[in-house]
C-alpha cells in the first residue's frame, strides 16, 4: 500500500487476526483478516487491500505435498459477485497482482531440497 522500502508484511497466525503492512517508521496499513489458519495445509483470508472490509474478497490457499520434494499450491480468489457491477474490473486488477506476485514467490522457493 505504501510502496515504501523496508516495509514488513505481517500475517498474524490465528483466525480473526490481521494481515497488514508495517512501514519502517511504524505506520500500519490493513490488508485483510485471517479466516483459516491450518499450517501447513491451508490459509484463508478476507482481502480488503485498497477497498473497505465490506467489499473484501475471499482468498483460500491450499498446499498439497507432491512427491518427496515438491508442493502443489492451489489458490482460489472468490467473492467478486458481491461487488456487483464493479466485480469484473476489480477481479482483473487483482489478477494483475497475482500475475506479479506468483512468479516472484516461485523464484524464491528452491527447486530442489538437498
């Protein structure tokens, strides 16, 4: 949200807790609320970044073991219908965010464990 360097993204590890950004000078920007916290299999949250909590969408991420050294990640981002006519355009904006985030995450994960 802030675009500042040195920020921290915090997922408070319990249902009902916050996802937020904390800048180097301590300012916090709310991003959402944890709805499912089941490590290492599942994470769910209401995503309200750049919108109001009433217009939050729902994200569910599931992690499935795939052999000895791989994990399959399934992401479902839903709730666009509750936004009415704005839903399709807001979904497209968020798709751009996923398109930018997922390749960076994939690069950060080791291809092999050894």
